[in-house]
């Protein structure tokens, strides 16, 4: 388990002005894809290997590996964003996307949000690939793209109040904190987990999370003009001046 006790966000007090059609669609697509994975039974692992992103294959001179389904590695960067290795993996990612995605989409618009989401996911996969280019383990999950969403949220709405629960023994204790503290704690957890041996759960692409977050930090300011004048009493920050 991680060396730091995690905070689990459950809601925020930052209402969106418009329906978050892209965020909802991404959640539905990830859930439907996971149900498809489960329907494969014993072949689920085969699907993850074929559609997940494998850094070693990406850096290979061959477009595909013998025996796979013929998907070029560049394509698997996209398909891997909608696959998940288990129900907890899916639930955690969709919870974060549900809480933070709608406000970012509301601020920048539907098309820009979708483009931003995909670019953050691509950046996350490539970051992990360059950190471990010889890895043959397939990367799956929306975590990298969602990490970019968190970066945009903390830049756009640093003071928005986010309700989190922290397990104190067997009792989950809820309280509200500014987004900059919640996402800042999340970032520190990713950083510690990536750098400290045996500090975190094995098999998690921590560097992909950090890569997606970094891409989000770089791209979010480009979207700043589209949120001029948008603010909430609790979330007004330097980007809304």
C-alpha cells in the first residue's frame, strides 16, 4: 500500500453551468468497455495484452508483435485509455473523472476538453514509455488522461472546496478542503510512489500519472482565454482574474 494514507474525494462545491456531455460519454464508454472485457472471461487478459500500450513494442521497428491482433502501437495508446484491469481500477478513475471532469469541460468547452483529455492520455503513455522503454507489460487505464484533468482543475479552480473522506481506523471521516490541497496531496502521493521502492502497489504506472499531470499543466494555460470571466465564490483564483 502507499506510504501515505490516501484521501478519497467524493464531491466538490463547484457547480457546472452546462451539462458535461463529454465527461459523461467518457465514463459510459469506459464502463461499457470494462463490461465487454469481463464478458470475454479467460480471454480478458488476451484483450488487455492486444489493446493495451506496450512500451517495448512502441519502440520496436515492427508495427506489431507476432500473434497480436494487428493494432499498431500508436493506436493502442488510444485504446488503452478505455481499458481497466479491475473493478476498483475502473471505479477509482471514474470517480475522479466524475468529480473534476465536468468543471474543466464546463470551463473550456466540449471539443477542447475532449482534445485536452486525449492529449494528456497520450502524454502519459509516452512518459511511461520513455521512463521504461523495455517494458513489455501492457499499460491500461484512464489514469493518465484524468491526471491531466486534475492539473487543469487545480489551475482553474484552486480554491474550490472538495469533500474528501480519510479512513481513520475503520471510520471514514469526511471533511472539505481547497482543491489545491487535495490535488497537491494526490500529486505528492504519485511522486513518492514513483520514486520510493516498495512504497506503493506494484503494477501501477505512477510515471504515467505524473506525465499526464505535467502535460495538463502545460496545456491548461493555453485554454485560459476560454474561461475568462468564469468563477465561483469558492473557486475564484489567479486564472479567473
